[in-house]
């Protein structure tokens, strides 16, 4: 009799565990915490009232609205902070290039939009985006960015001097002051930060777009490897935004370049 009671108790315990697991899996999502660095207009920045604005902010809010969840924005100094993502300081990183190297550590949603990487320098410099032209020259990149990874891997070993900056404003000031000779940048943000300003009149894109798998040619949302449900939810919401036209309505307010396919 004691053995029967023990077996019944064990069965109930196991059954209860199944129900608890199912209940946990069926929990409704109420919030998505997106990490951004509000220093890169027109993708993400703060307006004069201190509110977050920009393409990535609009897209994130639209995705949350589609999923009927609250968007919480976690403003970071370094947006591409995968250790902080792993430590659950936030749920997703908004606006990263889904390169093969990064896919080793995180999962990515479907592409949000394309981007193009270009070399920017003074028009009279004659520089081109290749090692032969840039050997001995100082090229500025943003710290922990895909452009830094590319420049350190492909250009630095062949004599290009790679200078890393925490902030885009610092990088642009150094370029204008002549402390660096060029910068490797996305076309949209460097237009906003320099080329469309009074300080940028002597600068331009030089040479063709730079294509490499380390750079990528699109932007997506990064989530932790185990968070496949969140990735799938975001992909479903993105597809719905594309179908109802909201995705295109948001993108058309920004001058995005269509990136050529990588070789």
C-alpha cells in the first residue's frame, strides 16, 4: 500500500511539473526591452525634449504595437553589447548587421532594411577604399562596430592605421580636424553627421561601396540564442508591417541606400 501511494505521489509530481512547464511556455509577453545607443541620427537619437526618435525607434515601436506589448528602450553607450544581452539587461539589440561572426553568439530577425558602407575623406585626398591607397593612412571607425572588425581584420595587418572611437561625434571632429585621414561609415549616418552639414562641404564618399561578409549589408534585431520565440514573434510582426504598408511608410521618411549584393 505504501508503494502504491508513493507511485501515485510521484506521478502527480511529474504531472504537475508538466503543467507548470506548459504554463510557463504559455505566458503572455507584455514587454520587449530594446537596447539602443541614442547617438546615431537618423537611426536613434534624442530630440530637444529628450525623447528617443529615429528610424530604429519608429520600427521598434511599430513592432511592439503589432504584438500588443510595451516597448521599453534601454539607452546604452555601446549598443552592440552582446555580453549585456546575455546577462538579460535587455531582451534584444535594435539595429545590428547580422554578420556571420555575430551569428555565432546571437540569433537575428529577418532584415529590417539595407545599408551601404563607404569610405569618406576629403575630396582632394584621392583616397580609395583599398589597402594600396590607405596604407599608412589613419582610418576612423566606431569601437566594437562591424566596420572596426573589418578594418582590423583586413586592413590593419597590411599597414592601414585603424583608429577606434567611442562616439561618432568624436570621430567626425577628428576627421574635420585632420587627426584622421578617412572614416569607414554607413552612408545614412555619415550624411547626417557630416556630409550634409557646413563642416562637410570638403568631404565626400570616395570609391565604390565596401562589400564584405564582416560588414554585412543589412540591419536586423539581435536576440539571445535560446529566445527563438521572441525572434519568431518579431519576424511575424515585421511581416505584418510589410503587408499592411506600415514598414514602407516608415522607411520612406529616411534616405536609405540599396546595398549591392556581396560577392
